[in-house]
């Protein structure tokens, strides 16, 4: 029997609640008080990917809020709205629903592409930007064309998600074993622990999650030649005015470090790049102490370097 949304209500030093933004209900997890830090997860995960940072940010005097993105975990799973402009409107609406006019935005993988998009489409809402394992969307777009034996090859599994129906079945069969294999393949040796893998696999078996998660990939792929995708690409040429920290695992086989590294050309504000040795695609979970030291050091710097 498939699990229900209670599978993502994992207990810890945080509180769970539902927040409505733009007609959509989001499951959010909060810890601490202070300036708002919005934490946006990637694929194939959910809010729990930020469990270490919810604690470290709260201890450092921040209000950390991790959200299940549209279609994931305990949030609504509508049939459409998995394009980056809509997802960015979700996140900026969520900031306002949380009672703030802006936030520090931290995004990993798809959450990172979403964070880049927020910083362009609603610049006033993003006070600082931290992107993890996520090149600027235009950098990713170009690398898929110009680096066929590198980023295009590394993205083979994600490109396969363009097929209808079959990828959903593959992701969820055998208790979502493929989700566990993806986590293993994209991370450093030794991560995740079996219990961590089981948590993500369970969350992916919640009805409709696999389909919604794949719709993110399908929009990005199929929109490239459509008017909405061309419009998005034109808009994303706008330079980002928020101070930006970009973190990337040196061992990431899914999004290559060289793909991410060219993203600075789209940032007009102070920008810092950090390549994290010994980490793959999930540095905030694989080496949380190193990751948190980088993030908190940068957040506490009133004048982050270029």
C-alpha cells in the first residue's frame, strides 16, 4: 500500500504547518527566529533534505523554513504549473504568506534553478541567493548543447524522463528502488545511509509525487523550442542583483562542476564560488558541517566578496 502525506511529517526540533500561497497549499517546516531563510529542495527529495540546516540556521539566529515544492511531499499536487516561472511565483508568494517582503533563498538542484529564476522575476524578494548543485538555467541550457560528452551524457537519466508514463512506473516500482539508486549514483561513496535512502523512497511513493516531480523535467526539456521556453530564456538574461554564493560538490556526476562554474556571468552583484571537495550532488547532506560553515560564514559577512 502506498504511503500518504503523513510520511513526510518527520519529527525533530522544528514545527510543521500548512501555508497557502496563490491558491496552493504548501507543507512547510520551520525552526528558529530572525531573518527568513527559505530552503528549496531538489529531485528526488523533499523538505527533509534540509534537516541539518534547519538546526544550524536556527542556532545561528535565522528563521529557517524548508518547503515541499509543488507536487512533492505534503504540498498540493495540481495537474499543471511545473514551469519555472510558476514555481518562482509559488516561492515568492510563500515568502509573503510567511509575513515577509523578502528572504535569503537557498536552493538545491531544481530548487536552485527555481532560486535563480526568483532572483530575476521578483528581484526584491531575494535578499541573498545561495545555489547548490545548480547552474544558472541558461548555463545548463547551453552546456547540454555544447558539451555532448560531458553534461549531456551526465543528464542521460533526466533526458529519459521526457517519455510519458514509463518513467513514473520505473521510479515507483519495487518500493521506489530507483530513487535509492539515483541517490547512490549521484553522491559520494558512503552516502546515503540505508535509513536515509528509505525515507526518500517512501516519500516518492506518495500518490502523484513521481508524476509531478517528472513534470519539472518535462517542462524544461520540451519548452526549449516553444514560445514559453524562449520567453523564459530571454527573461533570464537579466543580470542578478542579489549577492550570490554558489556551492558545488567536486564529485558531482549529475551536474558537472564545469557546467555550474560559468554561472557568474549572469550575476552583477558580489559573487562567491566554492567547490566542495569530497562531496557529490548533495553536499548539504553529504558534508553538512563543511557546507554550513561556508553558508553561515558568507551570510555573516556584511560585504561578501566577488
